[in-house]
C-alpha cells in the first residue's frame, strides 16, 4: 500500500462516505480500504466480478446510511 492509501485507512469510519461516493463514480481498489476500515468483506466465488464486489459495497453503504 502506498502512503495515500494508508492515510485514507487512517481516517477510519469518517472516510467511508467519501470512498463510497468515489466508487459510485468509478470502481477502484478503494474497496480494499473499506475492507480494512470496516473489517468486513463481501462474499465472493469464482463467478464474482470486480463490479459485483463494488456493487455489493455500494448496496451495503446505502443500507448503512453512508450514501
């Protein structure tokens, strides 16, 4: 991880809405920051695409009131 990524994680739960808004615009590896901050993960199998994982995080964010 680079320093910027670690800074994002260091923001903790305050960063979650910003990360989710960014993911709405453009899927990215910021899902890894969500995993680190929330200590939760999305169930994946061999048919799960990257976009599926992003969509699951966005659904989680909406349900949790982050977006």
